[in-house]
């Protein structure tokens, strides 16, 4: 779900909200009705607060217009979730307890956690084990539904890849990126439990033994993990100040020093900006230095796949919404 992944990446990295007292000044009320189910302003504010409570940054004043935009984005996401969940129930899409158990065991193994340590980490995030299991079940159901209803319809042909290559080969990079071929956005993000692990990953990425995308998929516990650390359309200005500082301290394409956020360590990379002018220039590229079709094929396939998926996903959600009774009051 690229759009959803992108959306949550923005929320997770925006500067912190105002204090709870500022939010309390707003009177709770119904802000949306989806097929008879209510979403209140309290629900929206709670979701926003949960997403940003562990992100360091400047506080936003209660009258900051960005708060209204953020609430509207969260509300739209909640409406989308309700539509997908309702459709999954209608089609009897389920996920068994055994599948959830396996996913949790994989998380514990990957992070070298005992059951008690895992429960303790959840508590730090304000979650009980039951709440976490319920969230995992819902996420798995949504992925299963979208895999059947959207992913299976996405087809990228060799002719399309060849056509894109011929039209854009002059602008394709011949350099091998540490990010790997499956990353499409402007910023890469990896979050791991501690600074030591972050430093070890940074060394492996910089040495070329592992791409940023592979490191994110295997080790990250932050947003965009399934997309190789891709945060979609998140911009540097959207980052909290400590993240901005770390990212701007290194040239584009290089991995930042680890940044600590509420006890966890974050690595960042800027993948689309041009290299600084003062950086020593590489030898002038020859006319034939563009990447070959075979070298660029996988990267182009991923790009075209994402474009098609985003379009079909939006069409699918629009169709669900057209059949539902949705009233927005925010």
C-alpha cells in the first residue's frame, strides 16, 4: 500500500504536536460517519498524538494551520481503513492466530527479545500485547485484501519498460546506488533499537556490502520498512530538527550519522537531490556511459509498478467510497 505507507511516514516524521492542554481546548464532536460508524474528533486527535508522541521537534501552537491539515489527513486515512476493513469483512478475509503468532515470533527473533522484553517494549509504545495483536491482524487483513484486489491487477510489460528506457535513458543514473533498485521516494529512513546497531548498519551500507533498501527491510522498525525505507513524498522540511540537521550534514546519497529519537536510533539518506557543487567532480561521462537496458530494467520495473499500483489503489478506494455512505464534518 504505497500511498498509505507514504502517508504514515509523513505523520511519523512531522514535528511534535502542541501539548495535551492545547488539544483539550477542542470540544469533542463527530467528525465523520462511515456506513453508520462514527469517528470523533477525540479519535482523530488520539491517532495523531499516538503517531507523533515519540518524535522530537518543535511544538505546534493550537492555531497553527498545519494542525488542521494533519487532522484532515489522519481522518481521511481512518475513513480509508474503515472502508477496507468493511470490505474485508464482507469478503470474509481472515488471518489466523497462528499467523499472528508467527509474525510476533519473527519480530522477537529479529530484535533478539524475550517475551517479557517484547511486552516491555510494547508498553513503552503505549500498547498492550492484545492491542498489538489486534493491530497486526487488521494490518494483515488489509494487506491480504489489497494483494488480491489491487496487486494482482498490476502488470508491467517488457515493452513498457523498454519504452520508458528509450525515452529516459539520458537521465538515468549509471552509478550504483547504496539504496538499491526498489526505492522510489526522496528520503530513506531506517529506525533500529540502539545506536550501536545503527552504526554497524551505516558501516555496512557505506562499504557496499548491503544496500540501504535491504538494510531497511531486514532491520528497520520504523515507517517505510516494507518499501525499503522509502518515505514517499516526505520532504526535508517535514522532518523534526534533529533529523534535518543530521541529513543536511552529509552529501546526498550518503547515510547520516545515527540520530537518537526517544531511545531509538535513526539513519537517513537523501536520494534525489543533486550533489553539492563544491564536491570534486568525477571525470566527464562519455556519451555511452548511460546505464544499459539490462542494468536499468529492474529499477524501471519498480518505478512503473509503483505508478500503476498507486493509480489502481486510488481507483479501488474511490470505488469503495462511492458505494459507501460517508459524511465528513471536519
